[in-house]
């Protein structure tokens, strides 16, 4: 009996060693997704210079907020405890199952939320800020330089400050955040007809 378990353990260890540490399929998939989202968000931000300045600032705040929220969700999923959702999943509650799925795939969820959406929003908000600076400070010279520098600093301050304010909440209330996200994602599940 012990030899059978030992043989089984040896086979499992060999199978685990064969598996690559880097999931190449995921890397390719997330790279394509990043490219697509970047192009889409870039198209939206490219017309900022032609918009009313208030609308442009509203779009800038939207990009910053999206980046902050996704960073918050990515951190919460990475730190949540899967055990909290096992009873919900066992009772076949969709949100429980979705929460377990998110936590089991925390590496990918965190990568998507923090790296893809968060980083893209950071880059796009910088480009949007530059477009706003060009519109606001058309005189050139020192005024343009100082204005652009100030606007860039404000964008960085808002992004980092908002992310920092939510980090503690994301860790402390990670299970609640994951449950909210799981319930939200369940709204988009297509029900299969029997």
C-alpha cells in the first residue's frame, strides 16, 4: 500500500516538473488582449484634443478611475481566502463558484486587472493628460512646459494616491470584494436552457 502511494507521488512530481512554470498560452492570449484594449483606449483618447476641455478632463478621470478600480480588484483577488467560498460553491451558488474560480486563477486575474487594465489606463491617462496640456497651454515655451509638468504631476498624484488609499481596503476586505466581483460577473453568465 505504501509502495503504491510512493509510486503515485513520484509520478505526480514528474508530471509537475514537466509542466512549464510559464503558461505560454496565457502569455500570448494576454498579450493579444493587451494590444486590443490599448488600441481601443488609444482611439478614444486620440480625439481628446478636439473635445470640450471639461469633457476631456472627465474622460481623463474615467481612465484614472478604471485603472484604480481594477488595481483594487486584482489585489483583492490575489489576497482573498478560497476557503471562505467553499461552502457557497458546495451549495451550488453561482457567486460562490465564480469566487472560487477567481481565486484559483488569482495569478491570471491579478495579471489582467493590475498589469493589463491598470497599466494601460496609466499610459492612456498620461497620453490624455498630454493632449489636454497641448489644448490648455498652446503658447509654448515656459508656460507650456510648466503647465504640462504640473498636469503630469497631478495625474500621477491622483493615480498613486487613489491606489494607495484602496490597497489597505483591498487586503482587509478581500473576501467581500471578491464576492461583489463574483456576483457582478454572474450577471453576465448566459443561462443554458435544459
